[in-house]
C-alpha cells in the first residue's frame, strides 16, 4: 500500500491546484483577502512557499481562480437545466437554490466573489465580469420567457433578475451553516414570495 | 467678511468630525478600507496628519463613526414613520426606498457598512450589530403587523425581512449614480414584485 507521502506526491497538478484554491477560499473568508499572506496559505495547505509558487505565481492569480470556479459552477448548473427544458418558474427556483447551496458547500468562494472583484488583475476582472453579466442576462431571459409564456406578468426582466440575485446573494451576510433552515427551504420561501407576493 | 481660512478655523469640532467621516467614507469606497491610510485621509480633507489625530484616534474609530452614522440614519427615518402611523405596506415601501436613496447620498457609507463590519473594534462591532439586529427586527415586525391586519399573508416575517433587505441592499453591487432609474423607482418595482408577486 502507498504511504500517505507517496500518495501526496502522486497527486496531479490539477488536484493540487484545486486543493490550494479551496484552502485559499476558506482562508480568505476567515481572515480577509487583504490580511491573508502566501505564507499563511502555504502553511494551511501544508507545503513550502516555493512549492506554492510553483502552482500559482501570485495571490491575485489564486483570487482569479476562486472567482472563475464560482461563476463557472453557476453557469454550468444553469446550462444543464436549460438543456433539460424545465419551465421558467422551475428553472428560477433552481437558480435561487444554487447560490444558497453554494453558501453551504463553497462559503469562502461566495464572499470572495462578492467582495473582491475589484482586487482582480485587469484582464481577469473583465473576463469574470463578462461571465457574471452573461449569467445575469440568462436569468433576465428566463423571466422574459415566463412573461412570453403567460406564466409571469410583464415586469422589467433585469430588475426582476436583480431582485432574485439580491434576495439570494445577500444571504451570504446572514446565512449560517447548520442553521434551522436548509438552503433549499430558504430558496423556496424566497421563490414563493417572489412569484406569489406577500399581499393577500 | 471672514476669509475662507477664518471660516475654516471657526468650524465646530462636530462639523469637522463630520467632514472627516464623510471624506473617509468616499475614500474607503474608492480605494478600499484596507488600502486607504490616515495619510491619504488627511490629504483628502486638507489637514495635517496630527490635526486628523486630534479628531480621531485611529482609522478604526473613523470606521466605527461611518457605521454608526449609517445605521442611525436608517433607524431615525423608520422611527419617524412609525410615529406617523403609516400602514405596514406603505412603511415597507419607505424602508425599501431609504437604503436605495442612501446609495445615492451616502454610497461610501453603504459599502463600508456592508463589507467592513468585521474590521470594527470589538465593542463597536457589538453595538453596531445590536442596532442592525434591532432594525431587522423592526422590519420583520412590520410584516407581522401586515399579516395581523390581513394585508399580508402569513409568511415567515424574518425571511420576509431578509428578502426585502436582500433586494435593496444588494443594489450596492450594481446601482450606479445617475443611471436611468431613480432610487425610488427601483424601490417601487421591488416593492411591487414583493407584494404582488410576478406570477399571473
């Protein structure tokens, strides 16, 4: 049987990069992106600092990977649903659930994505913004489809998308892992309010 | 007539503190709280650094004043409306308008309040959190009052308050001063969606 050390050595480049990104997201969430150093990160991953630099040239490069991973997860989940042809209202519930579930599985990514876009190097800042805008446009298009199908009334689709993102994304400020409500239950309540309204 | 300089000298302590807090909020918004130094701030206000320290002992103290000012504004506006006895649905529209209007008049305060709570000294962190929780509880109570009055259906009042805060507070991520919609128009659309729902 391989020892733990030999197993560690046999990790692929991409597995190791993934481990660094995951650990960095947690570290940045706990101590703040600006306060966390490459020394802290190397220590948290359990590798020497030169080894860390073998995988990532800078802290900004890791920051960019966290952003990329987060938005690609959202885009990928939504893409698979669009292909499955769910009705707009159901797709919307899944969109709302996605980000709340990521607060459970990727809480570090969530804070970094929402608070540190400005710290990205210029090229990455643009590319992430384009993906984020594309995702926002897809959710606005979903609302438009619902309106065309007669399921939703004629609201401003962009303001509708921003209301959806607001309700769900804002939860990163108050959601606690292990609280009394599961991510999907919270998403369902928000979705129900957004679709039916709270008026009698 | 007094010269500009003599007028400046005659400013009261509280006027000068106010000027520093306002300038600091703009500076922290533009450059990030962690990047902005007391040197930058003294320069932006147009005073010497020792003079700045005469008004505030530390950057954290200024951070605390920004937080205090922001939450006191929200609490004060809401308090006056409660005394005026507006119906819950109307009060809710005003609550939603308040924070969107503050993105126009106090945009630096908004970002600082939402992103730098963790950087506050412990005592201030607790006192600000208590005020923020009190405000959240007041908005939840408003939803409960609407339910009791038969205007709103029986939703979870806390989740309802978090939906309201989410839609409106999140706008600090996308709201641009001078855009095509006024703060009150955005608040109205969110309020309309939240009360009536988007379903047909």
